[in-house]
C-alpha cells in the first residue's frame, strides 16, 4: 500500500495526486551530467600528468569518491525528495507531504478552507506551474509552491468546495442561568 492508499479514509475519493513540478529535477540532472564531464576532464589530466601507477590509482579513487559524494548530495538526494513529496486533493481535504528530515506536513480539511487562489509568474506560466494558496479563516494562508497545472488543481479544489453541503445554521444560545444570592438550594 502506497502513501496515498495509507492516508485515505474509508469513503474518501481521490481527486488529484501529484508531485512537485518537473523543473525540480533539472538541477540534479545538470549536476550529475556536468559533474561527470568534469570528472572525465580530471581523469584525462590524471592519465597524462601522474606517472606512477599507485599514485594514479589513488588519484582516480579520490576523484571517483568526490564525484560520488557530489552526485549523492546534489543529484540523488534532491531527486529522492522530489519523488517522495506528494500533493493529494480528496473530496474531504488537501494534503501536502514534503520529504526530508524535517517533515512539515499540511493537512487541511476542505470545510476549513474559506478561499482558494493561486499565483504564478510569467516563467511559471510558461512551465505550467505555480503556488496554490489556501485561506483558512483567521489563520495565515497555506502556500504550496511548485504545483504542476496549478490552475487545474485550483479548479478541482474549488469544485470540491462548491460540492460541500452548506454548514448547519447556528444553534441559538441557551439563556444563562440566573444568579441567586444566598446559599444553594435556598429560595
């Protein structure tokens, strides 16, 4: 059972499930490719400059270890975080679960959402991404960045807000009991 199946309540319907926009994978891919190119150039210098075989092997091992650390930290780790970050919209709530060591999860019931809007720049429009903003009454707004097809997610959340039944009318307050002077039970 995956993440989505584990958090859905019985009878809850999945509307949207997505990861952050793919542009979050551009930097890890560039780091991996450019790092491989630089490691290849350094390997060429090692072959030409280092004469002794044991020194050459040690230098190769050092370059390979440095490249492996670089790829793990700046290539693989961001890609894993991208895969493990989820945005889930159901007919009852909006969940945002970022991956990483400090988990700052957002779980907003749709009944608490008073307004939903989105923001995107010109570059975001060109890439089809943006920031989804959920306003929950008097609390500060919840902003979820790098949402792919933010206009479609906004429309889905808004449609679910319109499908919710109206809240029940407020119950009139009962009159406060009268205060009587004297001891309890005395008239």
